[in-house]
């Protein structure tokens, strides 16, 4: 996607030093555009845990490159020694964020890829090739999500005789949450490319404001019409016919269609159902947890520090500042995700197509997962 007039992915190897992984540090956005160098597994783990980078697909790609860095930093001289080191590095990476299944998936993909390698050199080459493959697949899958999902927007546009299609989003499931294109935003960008009139209602998404900070910035850079709203405005807009569809991403989706996403998504889905507005989840298949069916009971929900609820960051007089919102001694809970039951999900958009949110339809599109 574009930043100014330049195309960026969210993660890549440094041009003049391929032993360094570069990322866009999302913490200062939208006020400052900062690139960060990551030289080892510990730095990658910190970047994931402290949300220098975030989003299901990008976390997966970061884990892939984190395993590549682990291979470079290891002092092991034998293949078995390096394989043992990689298992330890993988556990360190997996411990950073519990909800996004892409992280665990990418670590195990790397470990599976190198398990039969015979030398340190072969292992490191496989780690690099697999990290690139994970990143490239993520971008390709998101591009396909856009091509599959745009038909939904086109249908609404035709029903409105070409009038603006109003789309509500929650959190950031855009380019910044993946390697490129995004999931929830990919159909929007494809619609823009095809000349369909779209407008996006952007939930601010407290407590970290990924909608107000990241989605709004991203849409602005891409030239998509949008309006930032407080999280609780969505229901009002739906009641008054100002929302044509809701589209969100996911950090972990069960094989039966329950969608784990940023906290507050469930409330949007419930309001959409009450107002007969279609609610879609867009996600690559790497986000599906094939081992679970009951998402409400089985998807792990990350609880982050209370400071994210009690404090808020922003720009003041040209400087990034953090201010206290609540009484200093008040306790605060910070559940980062909730689960939307499949009965509230109109359909799921993946790289293979659009499917109903139930096990039969999902397995029908991914028969190899039976």
C-alpha cells in the first residue's frame, strides 16, 4: 500500500543488510512514520508483545522472520543443536500474544520446514525461504480476499443505483495488520480500484485506538472517504440506515465459524443482526484454528495491562504525549478480544471465496481439513 508516493509492505529485510528485519513501528502512527530495525529474536518478541507491530497476518509473518533471526543468532555448530535452539526460540515467540493463531502457525511451519535439514547452512536457507513464503502468501491471500469480497460491495452498490456504499469497520484489519492489502480493507480497496463509491465508518476501537489511529491513517493515504466515530456510535448509525454492511477481520476463527476479533466486535455484530445489516469477517485461512469448534469457550482471550485503558496517547504541540484518563487508583480491566458466535456472522471471506459461517461450509471450501 501507499505511504505518500511510495509502496510499502509492513515487514521486509533491510536492503543493505539482510540480517536485519525492518518493520513499520505502528506505535507513533498516525503522527510519525517510523521504521524500526530488528536484529534478533528477543527484539522481535518485544516488537510483537509491545505492539510495535500487530494484526493477525503480520504477527504470523513476524514470527516467520523471528525464526529466521533465531537461526542467524544461534552459536550452534550442528544441525541438531540449531534445531533445539529454534524450538526454544519458537516457544519465546509463541508466548508473546496468545489469541492470534497465525503466530503459532508460522512458528510450527518453520519448525516443520527444517526438521529434516542436514546442516546449519541448509537450515538457515530454509528459514529464510520459508519466512519469505509466509509473507508473500499473506499478501497474496489478502489480495484474493479483496477480489472475492468486492462482489458483495458491488451488489450493494447496484441495489443503491451506484450511490455510496457505507461500510462500518472495527479495529484495524487493513494493510498495517497484514503484509499488504489487509483483510477487511482489501474488498474496500478493490472497490475503490473499480470505481465503486465507498465510505467507511471507522470505529475508534478503544483502548488502543487502532481504528482512529491506524485504519483512518491508512484509508487517508489510499484516498478512501472515511469518518472516525466513537465505538458506541455504530448502533445508532445502523438504526438510521447509515450503514450498508459491516466488515471486520479476525485473530482466530473456529472451524465452525465463531470469529475472535478485537474487543467490541461482538457488540457490532449483535447490533447488525438487530438491524438486518450483513456482517462479514474477512480472513486468510491461516487465521482458522482447525482444532476448535466452540470459539466462545475455546479461543484464548488475551488480557493486557490496565495502563492501556487508563491512559491515552496523542499529539500535543508537536510532541507525542500520554495522559491519564481515569482516577489514578481505579482498577481497570483490559480484555483485548471477544468472540462473535457464528449465528451472527453473515459470511466469511477468505482467499478461496465467500463461505457461510458453519463447519460444513468451511470444510467444503477447505476439504483437506476434514
